[in-house]
C-alpha cells in the first residue's frame, strides 16, 4: 500500500476491505421515480505485501452497488473472491495479468503456454447475460456474481467451443443480442465475431483473419453492422506465447493504417473493410447507419501511448499526455472505400456514455480528463449536433464514469439523471452524485462511509 499524499496518489490508493452494507444519508432531493441499483466494477487494490501490481488495469476487482429505494439509499462494496485475489492475499504472484507478470519459474512458463496462469480478475465491466449478472475482463471468462449481495459466483460457461479470449469487456447491444468477438491467436490468427442471446451457445457471424492482431478494447454496432476496428497497435502471437510477458507488453505501435471492419449482423454478406489514418481508441460511443455509410462515434487518440501513461508509477505522478485525445466521428463507406474523420469535440475526455435507447444519440456524457494533480475534474454533457457542452464541476472533486438514467415513460435524451462517483481529494471522501440531465445541475449527493475507487464501468438496473 502506498503512502498517499497528492490527489492523484489518493485516487490510486488501496481500498483495504469490503464496505457495508451501509445506509447513506442523502443531501438534496432524489427523484421519486429513481428505483433500482447502480452497479459498478473496477480496480480497487494494487498491492498485497510482496505482490504489487504495475498498471491501473491490474488492480483487484471491486464491485459496488448503490441501491435506490423508496426514500433511502444503501451502499455495498465487495472484492470479487477469485483465484487471483486469493493468491495475492496469500502473497503469491501466480497469475499473469494485463501488465503485471506472474512469478517466473519453469512451471509457470509451462502454465503460460496453456493459459492456466492467466488472471481471472474480472475487473472492467458488468452486464446481464440472460438471468446471469457477470463481471467482465478482456483476457478471461466472465465471472457470475449475486446482483443483490455482490457475492462471488462461478465462471460463466458458454455452451460452445469458441474458448474464452482474448475478447473485450464491452459486449455491445445489437437488437436483442449481445455482440463481441473471441480472438484465436495462432500462425494465422482469427477474430470470431459472435452474437449471444444471453443463453445457449454463441453464434459466429463472421471470421476475420489477421497475421498480427490488434489490441481491441471495445466494439460498436449499428442496426445493420457490428464494428471491429484494428488499430496499428499489434502483437506477434508466437512471441506472446513463448515470451512470457504480461498481455499488453506484447503489443507495439506500428503507425500504419487503421482497419475498420463492418460485419453484417445477419451473417448473409462477408465483412467489408475500410482504411483510416493511424489512431487508437479504448471506447466506442455509438454507431448508426446513414445511407451507404456507417457512422462511428468514439473517443480517439493519435497513438497508443495512453496505455503506458496508465502504469501506476506514472499516473500517480502526472496527467497522461494522450496526444490527440478527442471525441471523433468516422464515416465508413459500406463499399470499403476509405473512412473519413470529423471532430465532434476537442475537449479531453474518456469513459463516454449515451442514452442507450436512442437510435442516433445527440448527447454524450463523459468525465473531463484533468491536468496536473487532477485525474478527472468535471463531467461533460456534449451536444454532438451543436458542439456545445455543459459542465458539472466542483473544487477538488474527481468524477468517474457518468451514467444516464432515463425517467420511466419518457423519451427525451435529457429527461432523467446522470449518476457518478466523485472523489473529494481535500476531504479524502467519496460521494455518489446525482445530476439533473435537463439543467445539468446537482440535485443530490450521498457521502460514502469510506473512500471509494473511481472504477471503470457500470450499469443501472431498474426495478420498475
């Protein structure tokens, strides 16, 4: 555990234990219609004695649940009890993670060849696959958990032979199905792009070959197409298998073209591939069909240096440089011609979210990336039509991912609230913040019983 002094160090310090359940006192007024659970996932502990993780993406998975009831709010936070977590608690660095190697021995090298020492620390996202609530990572199988108590369940087993990864922790909705891919590394690697109803086997809708596969953190989907983008941040599968390096350290920036694959969701036509300038992206925002093009909104970078900037020793000391960080729109022609780029906002932001109900969302919600000691310093509501934006900000507060929750029965993209966790560095406290999406003013907050991690991604699961 590090000695935390600056706001940036505090944000990336350790949560030591489970928290709650605890009733939270609300300042302000919660909307009477807000009923359900705001469930989040993310890194929360980076060290266990001799076991010290190297990257923000390596921290141990910590699930958080904010339960909105009739006039009350309850908080629970629990670490996932995975094999990786138990080994770390016992001081054993047995599992290869995103950027932290496993302890090296001949036995662990052999385990690496069979993927048996790959982490099961599912610390990135949460979704519902049918009746199962699962926590996701991008290099392992989904982990089931109890959505009420957050107790750890079994790994989710798909009824097929596709394997477990590498994949993304961001399956994307396409109609009533989820869409994602499973990468099969080899002499001729292959992305198996699949759809999944939440039960039964995954249905492969396309197979895309790649000699040097790319790091793909998320996918997109329009009404007609799944979208898989290969950035020039690639790896050699054989070197990965034999080298024993942690996952991300096998990837290298090449600076050549980016490939945008458009995959017909019906499976009736082969994929179409468009070229674009070199760029990198963690998070798609949304996509929609527009005549003979697919429009893809995403948060882009000029290169992949942001990955290195998020190693803990760096991110605790300084703000990421992240060249070119911006909200971008790419138009990918369905005939395979080169894609074109449009700037939607040059404001530095990450972890974007939209109103999931909208076919062509107008508003994007995202934390603004800070400078100096501030990791993030505001939440933005960006109007992609007018390029205007509204801002929520408070002194000394760093907010995490912001989720839009629509009011039941309404259809307006601003008819609801925005939820996020904010860390106050001056008070060394965290709060759940509720912002009215129409006025973009804070209407309520509830201070947590302890400092909370900002985490990565979450969902609001209504009970109305």
